[in-house]
C-alpha cells in the first residue's frame, strides 16, 4: 500500500551545477552527499529530494523532459514561480486553476527536470491536523 511520498529524484548531466542550483533554490546545502548524489530534506515533512548524476540513469539519458510530475506545495505560487524563473528555470505550464484552492504550474529546471508547484488546501489540512496547535502556517519549514 502506498503510504506517502518517500523520495523524489531528479537527474542532471551536470551534477555539480545542478547541486549548486538546488542549493540556491532551497536556501540550504544538501544534508547528504556522495559522488554523483546529493540529497536534501524539504518542506514540512522533511521529504527527500535526491539529485543523481545522469550517467547513473538506468536508461540512456534523454534530453526530452517527461515522466511523472511531483507538485511541491507552496504558499504563494506566483512568488515561487518568479523565484524559479529568476534562477534560470523555464516555464513549462503557466498557472492554472484546478478547482477551488487548487492551483498548479510547472517549470523545467536548467537540467531538464519538470518541477511542479501547487497550492493545495488538502496539504494544509493534513499538516494542520498533524500540528499540535493546528496552525499549518507555522508548522515545520516553509516550503516556498
């Protein structure tokens, strides 16, 4: 049974540049590194974000973005998009309303990975329910 997101990994042909870019984006260095791999703990739940050197990809590395898109919850989608674009990401999908309180957008990081962002009231409700004082806005680490 699926119990929750454990890890998301992105590939990068220029691992050192990608590590520097994500360090700038996240405002912190990886908590774990080894040759060809860097990992951060991100957001309110400390989810793992891994960055893997593309030469370790199980299939030949493609220059075409694709696959599943993980949408990271953010507090302000416009501010987050502006920051991502300012760091060199390119727009893949403009902000789109998906329903009351649900908004998504996506960029390509400079290394060809799709990075989705989202406002999601369900995320905030689960976080509030898990927080002793019920204040999702003050819980954990700001996610963006």
